[in-house]
């Protein structure tokens, strides 16, 4: 069985970030890519989880606090710019 080359274009910052993570686990990008292809072949599916990140505990508490302030008649803003203007920044 022969081998084939695959060229993937990504921006430089993504490549560097992925390389650093792969190297932290003792791999290079080519090894990770081969493993990903093998997993697709083995499972007959694309093993990706596509979802937005969930807020952490601190963020959820901040959201709850902001909602409470708004409910209690505190100031609300349509944009960050509007908020900063109200603060005089």
C-alpha cells in the first residue's frame, strides 16, 4: 500500500497553536492527522463535536448577577460602547 500526500491550509496562528498542543502530548501534526483519518475510516463518521463552549462557573455567576441588576431597575445598555460612554470612559 502506497502513501499519499495531503495539503491542508490553515492560518499560521492556528498551526502554531495546534503544533504546541500536539507536541505537549508527544505528537506532531502529521501523526495527529493520520490518527484522525484512521478514526474516520474505522468509525465511518467524522468524529467532531460542534458546539459552542459552555460558560464556566464564574461567567455563569456574572451573567446571573447582571440579570439580577437589570431586573432590579439597574442600568442596562444596548452595547458595550454605550456602557463605556455612561461610565465616562
